[in-house]
């Protein structure tokens, strides 16, 4: 990946090339800043509807009462200081070589980068609607929903049942539901020990499964129960009035319900014609250019990335490679084939962290694991090791936030 950042400067005839980036999260903001760092003469615009970005990594700690939501919030002032034109607004379409904003403003581009993150598939789970989310929060877009779920846990009587539902793949942050379950369990253990957490899952396997389940057995015996797909864990419908979650075999009444529904690429992806029938965006793995619309690149959670998971670390890495590829293409050169890294930290308790890492390269038109290049935390690690990984996780978040928004 580092080799790609040494891409040649754009020829003077192309010095005024315009690159528009839609989405100001870890993918979009990083890509915009990297474009200006690699080629200061580029005219780079970042379109983002929210003046304050609320980060998803570490938001589970907010739900568990370990952090405040303000610690998750960042402005794009640092992006603007880097020379990027930050344009508040909502992109609603792409017309030829112009981005159309709500209200009718049009921004022309030579290259377009979409980093819209995810949208929730409101038709994917019977009974779960935007209105239902005010009673059964998803908290899968950090912000008001995160705070709502925390407040519901705080208001719940000791002895209440918390029910979570985890969706089938693919979705944002594969280990996220299991970290969340862990930190909710930690909250219950320390604040409401008569309560219980039931995690209903649409899968039989999940990221870092052995590490999570080993930790749950040690830290939360009898408090956290995971129900797999094959054991009847798939939620088939919800009723926010009755506060019930139904599976093929049972109906579970919750005091607090956290429903994580199916997901798809942010809506601008469909409007721009870069999402396929799956709801996600197929890209070629060297420059992340859309397979459906040339000249448009898609990075981060919205894209289909093969073996590379949807995470903030992945988004940041893809953004840098994409920026380098765009600079190379505008200079008339082919981009360098990248190697990308993802490291994902999860907290099981405030002083108990676990990690998975992977290294990826383009193979047969997608990003594939490089065998032997990644790995997970050792299963038999002592508590001192787990505590260090928790500290590493916090250090990683501070670093990536400062690099992206500082």
C-alpha cells in the first residue's frame, strides 16, 4: 500500500482536475485529505450532510456506559485546513459528470469517490421500521440511537431481559454485535446483576467467535446467552408495541430490544447507478473503480471488497489506495497493485481486548486474504495480554480519529 502513495504528479495540463468525494466518514475524509497531500493542485470537494460526524468505533462503549457520546464526535475543520473544500449538503444523484445536491446545486467532477457508508434495509425485517427504531433502537449508525439504547438500559429495572438480534452477512463491522453484547453484559453485571442478555443470531459463525465465547464463559456465565441460526436464533419479525422478537420457534419479550437489521450501501450508491441487486457496490480491487460506472470509485462500507471486512480500519486503508490510484489515473499512469491491512479490535470488558488482523491483495478480481499474513489474539493469553490489547484499541481509535479529522 505504501508504494501506491508514491504515485507521479499530475501533468500541468491536468492541474485543475476536479475530484468530488461524497461522505465524510473514515473513508471519505481520509480519501479527500490524501488526494490533496499527493497532489495539492487537485480541486478536491467533500460533500457531507452532517456538520458533526459521530464515529461508530468505540460507540459500543458509550452504550455500555464507559464513554460519552461527545468523545465520538468530530468536525471536518481539519479536512478543510488540509485544503479540501467541505460542502455541507446531501448528495441525491449523479447526472453525467455532475453531482446533484438536495436543493439543486450541481458540482462537476472529473473523478467521483463515493464513501456513503450504509443505510438500513427497512424492508428486510417484518415489523422493523424507522418508527420502530425509536422503541427498539438499532444504534448501528452512531449518534442519537446510541444514546437512546444507553438510556433504555439505564432506565430498565434490575431483572429485565435485554434481547439483541444480529443480522446475516454482510453488514458493517462483523464483530460489532458481539462486542456490543459483551459491553452490555458488563454493564448488567456491574449495575443490574439480576438481568440477562439474549443474543439472537442469523448466523452459526461470527468473527472472533472462539475468543468471544471463551471470554463470555469466563466473564459472563449465566448472564449472556447466544442463540445461533441452527438453534433458532434468526429473528423473523418484531413487534415494537408488544416489545417482542419472533423466531421460527419462539417469541421473546424484551425489556430492552436492540435490533440490528439488514443493511445495504448508502442510498446515493443506488442513485448513482453503482449498486447491484445485492444492494452493495462491486468494484475492481486495484483502484476501487465501480464495475458498473467508470470514473466513479466506491470505498468503505458501501463496497463489495471480497475478504476485506467492512470496518473503519479497512475504510481508511482503502481511501489511501483509492486516492493514489486516482492521482495515477489522472496522470495517465496505471495504479500500483496494493496490499491492504485491516486490524479490528474488540472490547469484551473495559480491560479485556481481542484482535483480528488480515492482509489482502487483488486476486481474481477481488480482494483476497494473503495466507499466513493475518491472525487473531491467542486463545490462551493471560489477563495482562488482554488488558494491553484494550489499551491498544483505545490508542488505535485516537490515532485514526486524529489522522482523519484532526
